[in-house]
């Protein structure tokens, strides 16, 4: 709808005089909202969607429209939060039905933003004596906030913004600037109070946070904290050379690093100066809102460090990307990667205890089933390497029987032998480009496997005989789904690990790997473990078939939400003596017991 308002945002054409679901006043809307079947998410969403769509085409007094939207808004956000369970913490490849739910959530936010723009345009057209400056500021603040929710959702799904998104956001702020409302403080019980400029800066800074490198669950934490951080960030029209980010508000583009802009800024450009925020005592951690007790826990040091670097200056790539199109096998997570790095040997073979007291007992005792190892379903299995073509070994350990029995069954005839393979699957994909530090991989469309930044992955290309180990650094989901992987090691040695205290194990086995240090720790081996139970200074026993050692964990050189990477000091290395006795003598003694049986 064309108008002469200072808010140059297109709004729907008015085609109705009445609303079919409620009278056009706040009291009637309150009564109608009370009748919504909120327990039925689908029906409540349908009614709210229809009500907002119809309201945008219905003639209404500006003040009434504003008050109606203020009543409806909390319910819309309640519904949108319910819808989020369908698309958050899900595989990056969303099915068509889920894609429509995302579109519905975006539409509800857009309808609210459009409604507030209509209310502003109507209030602005009234006499200066009648219109409320607070209501004008609130309308623009709400419109920016609803747009920021669309941006947040796009970044949570590792997508780019829809067309005209930035153009609309810039126009709303330019209107606030023209009407001298940018410093007006607006109360918001849903997403936090603040000025119009803070709401705008929150939107801008979220786009500057390199969210494609952040875990999904932390992106909203960053958005929430930006409400208070934005008060320390300056939005400038001059001295742009001292700003970290620049943008042209008449273009449909977000801010970009000043160093990366290829043209000289012209009059009208705006700059973002983050130095007042980053120079605060204690950095970002020192400016976290004290009313949010859990913020320091949710925004951990690695996230704060990421934001500080992202908001300081542009970082250039350390290695050049080389385009390619090579097939690759991909594993996701510690369990699956460990399985394939171990040449598909089940984890039960990495769980054994050496009997130091009975030389005639088996060298590797089976784990008791009642221990219920959480890392592997099959708790009891001989840990020695087996020849798949050989018969099962003869059991000499039971003195109660005078005659030993020989089991001639072949391993391939045992159903449990194939069980471990079915638990762990790799994906077939393609490498799109490579560099000395990692690669960009196309994420398969036909998998429902979840992927996240910080996840541990394994890669095996045609040119490599062994599995490489890497970490997911970024995700993108525009058109095609892509994963950026940094290589941690070109090879790894699989182990099991358990914590040792006072010389005794105190927890269950968990998967671990030894990696060459590379650039992280040149010349040293590093221990890759899970995130639970391991910390600097701990003593850990590392086990694998035929070998054990105890190490003391040193400095943690890398960590994510999926793994920890430690330096370590070897304090006790033991070869478990499977083959230490003279082989001829052992065979002679064993065979002497067979002659009478045969």
C-alpha cells in the first residue's frame, strides 16, 4: 500500500471493514485469546495465522491496531516456541513438512512486524497532539524485534536471510532516526527492554557473529546477550575508518568487515565500532547481564573468545582453497569414528583387565556383564586379535573338567560377530575443495544423521589408506548443505581410556585416540577423548589389544562440545605379554595335554 509515511515499508492493502473472529478492540481480543485451544498447537496456530492475516487487510483505528497487536504478540511467541521443537536440534537436512513449519514461523513473525508497521503509519498520520510518541517508538521497536527473530531462525538453521530482509530492517531504523526516536527506550517483557538503536544493533551484530561456526544451541544465547551488549556498541555516521564493520543502509546487505569492502564508503554509510564493548573491564564476560545467572555458563569461554575475535577485525584465510570433486567416506561422532579408525574392531576388544596374580589364568579377562558398560552393549569378549579364518581357541582355564572340549564353529557363523558393524555407518559424500588445513564437504541429502559445529568426524578419501580425524568448523544450508572440516590428524591410533585414582580405575571405559600433534603440538602425541570425565592433571589408563600405558594429562590444547584434546606425559608403559613366553615351549606344553584327548 502506497503512503506518505516516513516509514517506507510496503504494507498490505486494506480491503475489509470488519474482522471475522473478534471486534476491533483490545478487550474483545483478550476474550478471543482466552478461548484459543493452546493445548492443540496446530489449531491454535491456524487461528492466530488467520487472525493476523485478516487483521492486516482490515480497516482499523491506529491506536486499536497497536493495542490488538500488543495483546496477540505474546501468544504468537508462545506458538512459535512450540513450533521450534520441529526444526531445532534436528538433522541439517529438514524434510518438506518441517520446511513448511519453518516458513510458518517466519510468516507469523512477518505478520506481526507488518502489523506494527501499519500501526506506526496510521499513528504518524494523526495530529501531533493526539499521537503517542511512546506508541510510535514501540511500533518500530517491535517491528525490528520481529525481524530479528526471523534472522535468528535463519542462522540457527545455518541459512542466509530472505530477499529484502536487510532492506526492510534498514528502512525501519532510518525512520526511527528521522523521527528522532532511536534513543527512545522501549519496554519488552519478551526479549528485553532497550532503545530502538539497541534493537537495530542487536540485529546487525548477530549477522557479524559468524554464527555458521557456532553450535546451534548457543546462537540464541548470543542473541539474548546482545540486548545488553548493544548498549556499548557505537553506530557511527563519521570516522568510519575506526569502525570494524561498514554497511550502506540503502542496500539489501548486512554489515561487512571494513577491510573486505572493495569500494570507498560514500555519504550515508554507517559504521559499527565495537571497541567500547571489547575494551570493557573483563571483556565480554565482564559485560554479561547480571540478571541472567545462567549466562556465564551457557556462553562459555570458547564462545566469548569466538565473538571477541569476530568483532575485532577480519581474519584472512591461512591456506588457499583448491576446488575438487572427490568421493569421500564420512563418519560422525566419536563412537563411529573410533570404530572405523580401529579397522571395524568392536569396542569390547578394547576392554580388558590384566590378571597379575594368576599366571595360569587367561591374559585378558572378560568384563563382567553386570558392570553394564555404557560405551558398548557387548561387555564380555576376549580382547586378543583373532584371525577371522581360524577356529576358536581351546579353553584350558577350567580345572574342574578332566576333558577339554574344542569348539569348531567358525566366527562367521556366529550372529553376534556381525552385530557391531550394524551399529556404525559411514556416509558417502564428495569433497568440494581442499586446503592444507581441511576441506569443504557436501552433506548428503539422503541422511537424517545430525551434524553440528564442533562435532568429531572421520574422513577417508580414495588417496588415503587410513582414516583422517577432523572437526566440523562451520555449516551452511543454502541450496545445498555444506560442512567445513578442519583436519586434526591424518591418522589416529584407537584406544580405550579410563580414569585412575590411587592406582585403581574409578570409571568405565570410554573411547579415545592418540593423534600426532601437528600444528597444535609439534613433535608430540595428543590424546583425543570425550568431553566427560577427563581433565588436566588426571591420570588415565590407555588400553588396546596387546598394549597398555598410564599417562598424566597435561594442557588441554583443543576442545569442543564433542571432544577434548590433551597433551600428556607417559608415566607407565607396559606391553601386555601375550607373546612374551617362548612360543615353542607354550605350544609344547599345550599340545602335551591334547595327545590323550585325540
